[in-house]
C-alpha cells in the first residue's frame, strides 16, 4: 500500500508540473488580450483546481489551502467580478512559482519559503476581500429550510475509488468551499460484515442537499474528476421523504472547526469536518437514510475511454530502446553471415532477412516515437522569461513561436532548454534596442524575437531570430583583441562576417560594457555551444546591421541510433554519421595546395577545404602521397573538412553506445557501436574533429575559413 501511494504521489507531482505549465502559459496569453477570454480563464481555473484536489487527496494541505485562495480569486474573475490586470497576473505568476517550490519541497522532503507563501496568501486575500462581505451574507443563513429548487446529489463512489487517488472526503470539502449551505447524509447500506471489510475499499455513499443558488456547472466541475469512479445523480426538486428512504432518521450538522495543518480530515458517522477556510456553522435538516441497495445504472462512457496516452517511466522506455538496439545488431550479424551460405539456401535466407529488417525498422520507429516529445516543452518557459526581461530592461518585446509541435527525442529536449534560455536572453538584452532608439531608426517600438523549429533531413533545426541592431563588427573585434582572443595585429577587414560572429562563442567573451544580473560575465554563449556540440549538433550565427541576428541550431533527432557510413583507415573501421557527409572524391594532385603552417587545402567547387589525414590524426601510420587518395568531405555547420582515408565501406544503421559510461571520453569520437561481425567501431565526432583541427592550426584557421 505504501509503495502504491508513493507511485501515486509521483504521478501527482508530474501532473502538478504539467498543470503549472498550462497555468503559466494561459496567464501570459491573457496579458496580451484586451478583452479577457472566458475560456482561457476557465482553463487556468481547472489547472489550479486539479492541483488543489490532488493536494487535498495526499494531505498536502500547504498546497491545497494555498490553491484554494487562488481558486477563489479566479472564480471571481470567471464571474466577471474581478478584472485580471497586469498586477494581478504578476501576482498569480508568483503564486505559480510558489506552488512549484512547495511541490519540489514535498517531493525532495526539503523546506520552502513559508514567509513567501504567507505573503502571497495575504495579497490574494486583499484582492478578494471587497467581495467577502457579500459572500458571508449569502452563506450565513439561519434556520435553513429545504426549498424548492435545491440540488439533490446522490453520490455513490465505486468500491475501488481509492485506487484512482481520489478521496470522497475531498469532494465533500470542495462542495463546502463553494460557500453555500450544504447538508449531508452518510449512507452505509453497502457496508459488509466486519470480517469482510477491506480497508482499501470505499463502502460509504452520500445524499447531499445543496444550495440551489449555486450553478450546476460549479458542482459538475467538482465531480468531473471522479465521474467514472462513482454513480452520480444531480437533480433540482422539492424533497419529499419517500418510503424508499425510510430506515432511520439521521441528523447532520456541519462543523466549522479548522483542521490542524498536518492532520488529515476524518469522516466519522455522518459528521464532515470543514476545511481550513471557515464558514458559519450550518443548520441541519432531518433526513432518512437510504436502505435500498439498488444503485443507479453505470454511465456508458468514461473519461478513461477517451484517454489516448499513458505514463511510462523513462527507465522502461530506455530498456526497450536498448533491446531494439540489440535487435538491430543481430540483424546486421545475420546479414553478414548470409554471405557465406550456399546459393541454394541464400534466396530463402535473404528473404527472411529482408522481412527481419522490415520488422526491425518498424519496431524501431514505433519505440522511438515513444520518446519523441513536442519542442513546446522547451519553448513554453520562454514567454515568461521574455515578459520578465522586457519589464526589467524597459523594452517592448513580441515573441513569435512557430513549429512548436516539432518533435525530438526526450534526451535532446532536456539538454536544449538551457541553451535556448541563454539565446533568448541575449536576443532581448543585446539584440533589441530600447523603444526610442528603434523609433529613431524607423522601426516599430516593439521588438520581435522569433523561435522556429522544423525538421530537415535527419536533424531538427531551431532558429532564434531578432530584429534588433545586429552585431557591431568593430566592437566585437576590439573586445576580442582586448580579451586576447585575436592577435593585436589582426586587421578588422581581414575577418569575414562569419569569423566575427563565431567569436561570440569564445570562453569569457561578452560585448556588455557592464555586468548585470542579465548578462555581461562572458559565461553563456560558450556553454551554449559546448552543450549543443555535446548533443552531436552545431550552432551558427548570421547578422546584418540594423536588421538583426539569427542563431541556427542543428540537432540530431535522437541520440540512440544513426545512419552511418563505414570507412576504413589502416586496419581500423570507423563510422561517420551519414548526415555529415557532403561527397566523396578521388584526389587530383593539381587541386591540392599547401599554405603557411603546412596546412593542405583541396580545391572543391570554388572552395578551399582543409585536409585532415586520419592515419596521422589517430597515430595509425603515415598516409603517403595525396594523389589518387580518397577524400570524404564532411561538414558541421558552415565549417567543412576533407577526411583522408583508405577505403569506403557500406552504409549501416548503427546503435550508439556511450564511451563516457562504458570507458572514458575520447576527443574526436562521439561514441562506439557493434558491427555485424561483432567488432567494436568508433563513431567519429565530425564537429569535434573540425574544432580540434582549426584550434591546432591556430592563426591560420582564420585564413583557412576565409579562403
């Protein structure tokens, strides 16, 4: 039972984060609307309502009581009594952050800022205080009588309701939270004999007489989370005591005492304890307990019937992916083995292998789709960031997002969020001008930052674009010389725009004249580049004065399997990602030239491409003359290089095995794989090889890139 509750708690924490993302996203949408959208407010309300209900279910009263106050405020906004202006939205955003800190605290068994929680509750309470007197006048009714039009709620939970994480007491408490008079009869007609009682089952049901002034939709919202776990009827009529209710008379009284913070509410007999928000003691009504065991017919539809997704732990998915990887390796082994069979058996074997290959690819595609998530999970945190930054820096910023439904691997997605935050922060801080400066340039006072994601080949491309001032080439050049990133004799006109832009990614480089809590320390862009390259991707930047900057990130869709080209250097077989290869050519000696520092260049379609001799690079011997040699041209971003090798083998889909976890990190290699013959082959890190080569040739690297 403890294990089951822990699993349910983990699910609740995950759902809290999802609801908080919805809460924040919709709030930021409201901020840009002139007319408040009721559907949006309802979405926000439901997100907080879900968190509140789950918090009460798991006795997390710090969360449930806090969200109750927020829910009260949002309810007034739904009814048009309160306008959600910028100040209130800011307060609600801070409240969402506070909920998140409480969730983390409960999950990690740590503490959170209780003073902040109390401060926010006080501020939220002040906003709803003006309407409190009207509410009290409505609910403080003496001698409550059952009037024609009151709601009659027959609530019969299924025996297994507790297994869904729901608690009938929480449902009753939420009814009380509506601030209306409510009388309850607890019905025990389903109780078995004591020896047959299962403590994990729910045997009680309730007949509830509820204030007819409350709208039915408010009642429906409370029960909508359990409608598939109970038999429920809600009707509006004048109650007449019928014979089917006659058994014995029960008196019901609602107690308004407050719970101790750490004590779960206890339901005993027919007495229900009120939650932390106090209301006047309510008069009771004498009703009859239902004796009939006949239940309402079950509903033909269920929320669960409409569910199209399930939660799967990442470890289970990873294990499944590893098994698929082993299947791919086995298929490669069988393909190689088939080459030694007699011609008579070859046809049948080849047919079976083709079918195995087809099934393997279909299984692989299905498995990897499980790990594919929308990039909106990374984009959703950026509107809040831009909103805060624009207010802090005195700039007006519009965020445009396109392609947010583009999918990529969960592992890649987890590592791309922080680089995107750095890029967007720099776009707002460094790229966009203040409104007066933009107006003087004939631009709209509101700057624009665009985020675009799309697939291209086997990669995903992400663009972060702004319409700001663009790079100040002279300022970057001076800062680079000042930081020692360029030799003091380097002439600005000798540098290409691309070379200047790439200086932004040098460690310690910053164009800020002063350090602030936003930027200026020179830590960020180099980390961005390192993190992206660590994922097997690359980043480039283009800029045009007074038009803006665009950062382009290219990432692999997944880090588990890739399409590779096998190549041979000496007696070793290596794998190059197929997506990195431009073309393979036989070297013509008249196209080769040597520049200062002994760097060899190959003239290919009006471009000089540096040659990297892999034998020498990997200390496998000397490669000799270039004439007639095989050159594999590869690229990472805008950088290109020619890999001198001995032989090109076949193409093969390979399973990536981490070197870090199985051996140690090796520069120039992104991982390893097992080939069809059972041998281990290293996978070349094209970006790493190019970066290492250009750094090694030092000052000549600038001339090479410009040539």
